[in-house]
């Protein structure tokens, strides 16, 4: 009986120490590797998406600031042009009034 137990134990140890894998074990390892690779790729994609979203948020803020600055500058230029046009219109009206006065009999 002891001999059988020793023999069984030796056989189990030999099987456990065996490095040869069957097709099922090999396929299982390949599936595990593929799942791990896919998980790593998904993590990388999520990190890239998060970085891209942060970059877009920063860029959008800068673009809004630039647009506001451009609008302010355009408004100031338009205001100056309107003031100049109003001054020219007033001068034209004064010149016309002077001409009318000169043509009127005294």
C-alpha cells in the first residue's frame, strides 16, 4: 500500500513538473494574452482620449479668449471709424450751412 501511494505521488509530481503543454493549455494562454493585450490597448486608448479632451478644453479656452480679444479690437476700430465719420458729416453740414449763408442776400 505504501508502495502504491509513493508510486502515485511520484506520478503526480512528474505530471506537475512536466513543462509540455497540451493544445488546450496553449490556447488558454493565448486567449489570456489576447485579453490582457486588449485590456492594455483599451487603457491606452482611454488615456489618449482623456489627454485629447484636456487639450481640447485648454485650446477651446484659449480660442475663446482670442476671439474675445479680436471682437474687442474690432469694436474699438469700428467706434473710431464711426466717430471719424460723424466728425466728417458734421464738418460737411457746417460747410453746407456756410455756403447757404453766403448765397443768401443780406
